[in-house]
C-alpha cells in the first residue's frame, strides 16, 4: 500500500484523537482559572499541632481494616472512609474551641481542644468509649462525630456514628465541670436489648449524619445516612451475604436514610433521651441509596429545613419538608430538563457519585445555594461537581415550586470554575476574609498506595450492572494499590472575574494524603474563621487563619433558654442551640446606596464527616456601621418567631424565646 494511501486512512483516527485531546483541555479550562497567585495573597493560614491524649502515639496504627471475607480482595476500598472532624464549643464558654476527631489510624474517637484555645478552655484530651454499651472492635469502627445539645440543657453532647452498629449518644452530665471520659454517659440512639452483653441491634453502616429541627417542634431531630445495607461489613468472620451497589448510576440497594424524631429528654447526672424513627418520612422509592452526605436548609422561609441527600453510585434526592410539627414528612422534588440540559444536571436526577454537600449563599442575594462533591478526575472518572444556584425570587416562590414538585436550581459549577477537582468528599463554604463572599473547600483523594489502579477502575466502570452488586466481580483494591491517592484538598476563592480558582497549593494546604471531613469555626471569638481537616489513615490538621487584613463581620451565637435554667454552670453555656434558626442581614453602601443581602443559618450538623461550629457568621468587607438583621426561629414549643433588629459589627450572643435578647457570653 502506498504511503499516501496509508496516511489518508490514518487521517480520521488522528483527527479524532486530536479533537479528543482538545476537548479534554477545553472541558478542563475552568480548572486553570487565571489569577491564582493574586487571589492567594488575600489569605494566610498556619498549621498548628493538635493535642492528643497521653500515650496516644504509642497505640498501634493501621492503614487498612479487617473486613468481611467477601470483601477481602477490595479491603482497601472498604477501608477508604471514616476519618472525621468537628469543631464546636465543648466547655460552654462561648467559643468554638473544642474538637472531636475520628482517627482511622487507630479507630478511636478523640476529644480535644483547638490549638487556638485559651488556657481556661483546655483540658486533658481523651477518647470516647461506648462501654458499658456492647461494642466489638473486631467488627465495628467509628465513622463520624457530631456535637449537639440533644437534651436541651445547654451542654454539648457528642453523637458518634459507626459501621456495624447504630449510633451512640454521649450525653454530658450535669455535674461535669470539664470535658473528660467520665463527663459523658453513653446512650443508645436506637435502643436494643443485650442479654448476654453482646450487640444484637441493627448493623447500620453510617457515613452521614444531619441534625436539625425537621419536625418543627423546637428540638433536634436526626437523619442517619447509611452506606452499606444492614450487614457485617467489617466482621472478618461474618457471613458472606454482603453486597456492593447494584448500579454505577442508579443504585438502590444501599442502607439509605433513617429519620429519627426527638421525643423527650432528661438532664442531670444520669441523663436520658428518647428518639423514635418516622419510617415513612422519606418516600420509599428514595430511601435506599448509598448515602455519603446530607445537608439541610430552610429554602422557603417557613421554618422547616429542606434536605439534600447525596448518594454514591446514583441519584441524589432533594426532600421538601412538609412536616406538621408532630411527625416528620418529606416529599421528593426535581429540577426540570430542557433540550440543552444534561440529564445529571437536573437536580434530583443525577447519576454521579455524590460524596459531599453544603448549603450557603453563593451569590449574596439572600437565598441558599448548594455545592455538591462528585468524582471529577481527568483521565479517570470525570463527572462534574455540582454548584446548584437558587433561581427562586423569594421564599414564597420557592415554596410554591417545591409544593408543585419542582426544585428551581440551575447547575453552574463549570461557569463558576468548580466543576473539576478530583475524587471529592466533604465540602464546606465559608467567608475566611470577611469579604462578604464565601470560599469553597473540598476534601479530595481516595486510596493511597504505589501502584496506579485507575485502569482497573475504568474497566469496572464499563461493567454490566447485573454483575456489580457481587463483590467478587470487582477489581482487586488492596494494600499498595493507588487510586487518586496523591490528590489534595481544594481551596477555591474568587479571582477578579468572579470565577473560583483553586489556591490550595499557594496556601500550603496541598498535602498529598486523602482527606475526608472539613470543620470550620470561629475558634477565637474574633470573627476569624479557622478550619480543621481529617485525613484517611493520616494525621488530621488544624489551620489557624492568620490573615491580618480582614473585613468587618457579624458573628452570632443563637441560643434558646436551657431546660435547666442554670446557664453558665459547669459545661453549660448561655443556652441550647437554636436549631433551625436562619438569619438574613442587609447592608447599604454609603456611597452608592446599593443594598446587599446575605442569608445564613445555624447548621446543626451536615455534610460528609466534617461538622462546622454553631456560629452564624457574616463578612462585610470594608463596610463599617450597624447591620440590619432579620431573625427567624422556633421556640422550645415549636412556635415560629421573627424579629428585625440592628446590631453593631462583632460577636453577639442572642437568647431566642418569645423575642431576641442579647446576653453576655460566659
């Protein structure tokens, strides 16, 4: 065959190859958003050492867990989650300077203080042990820690979730004066009999917890999101009746979500709390996903938080809250598809791998938007993160749409520059410079090793769904194998064009160890947000915000009167967190007269395995002067209240009952 003829036949293939390469670079153009070096100059963080319990460094450490025999060939995959971190006020002094860490190296839950805590807030770090409740370290492992006041007595309790059993509530005792192992009473969230001292309850495998007043009754309800269905995932002697997702894009054989409604509680030296599961709260067809993250926000302004459930291997579900104050009830809502809308860019209809979710006001227009993490690795599994932008003009319009089954959000991750990061997990949005606009953080990375196994994973992605649920059909992923193991956390901030650019490397945050949970809080009470991040089989890290040039701010500690009526004693703070409270602030530019509106909420606990503090934080840039504040909350009887007030910039503690009153912090 003549050379010219051979060349002619190669042209179509070469052209297709060149076009494919061009399209990859075009598609990834937002990742290369310009101005990163200039953007990074607005931020400064210092990593500070975290205090661990005495003798902690001598404990045995692991890089993979024991698993069910059916999972042995993919034991590193099964061991790829569980690192968690939370920041909150554990001592009751009004500062979010306590931490709860789930360390996968030891499978321990560590309670400590932030490196920024003053001497008065420091205590000897310790670990939480569920004993005398039944617990088997050979078949169970902690997966997350969620601080919260589940008794309503003004003291911070700790909710720990696990694989292999239902969650445990560590309830703060009234006579405790400092956090310690003995300061908390472990209580079953889901009561189960144990006549022989062994665990006989449901084998939940929990990776997501959301806490909020979902019933609208003035108390903290809990949504537990399970990944694997009830089964002995971590038991090396367990029955081999376990499974994997039955689809890469629409799996419906997972553990799903359990909605637990608060019923009653008693504080004291022997505290108790009671929850009941509202089994029909979520429509049955949407209740069995492989859940990795949950977040909530009051989208309509009716005082009932709506919910986004991020499921791996398939559809996320947006749940409109239609509760009546007595029981919890949700209806499923969806976006609308047009001729130019990809299927997965319709809210509630995505086929991507939902790993994290957070609500915040991205556009400074007084409406909640949502950021969702997916798998977005170039030359791997390149889906897209979701940045859902709220298109409703008001809460009333949003309520009408949701009542009609329509979720009015558009997916704009690519336009904003946050479409592609890597193998993403937890995501949080917060304003670290008090500019008035939030930054976006994402945890990243999967399994760290030395042998690249992306080709095996890509082959699995083409597998017939009929084979997928069988663990034996999955490619080997064991010690030494690597899938996205060197990917680093992302820190997205806006450039001069308003586009987000990842400046993690410039800020010294790009540590090549897989990360999982992100916790944010004003740990010093000065309007300066710090953050902590958990790493899978790596040491967690705390980053203090050291940027000297910050804008004005408003930081609100919103509480209801505690049931004890003895505020500021022992571990009791100024009151119990006002779960479900939302705040809208309005500032007016003195020169142009232009008004800017922002909305935020008391986040009772959302996302993947990272939990932010209860501070409600706003930044105002160079604005100086009083701020118009609109508050909405429910009292302890579930009655909805609103109040407008003017506050000077700075930190404030407000007690919310029939009205809002400022009180001094402890």
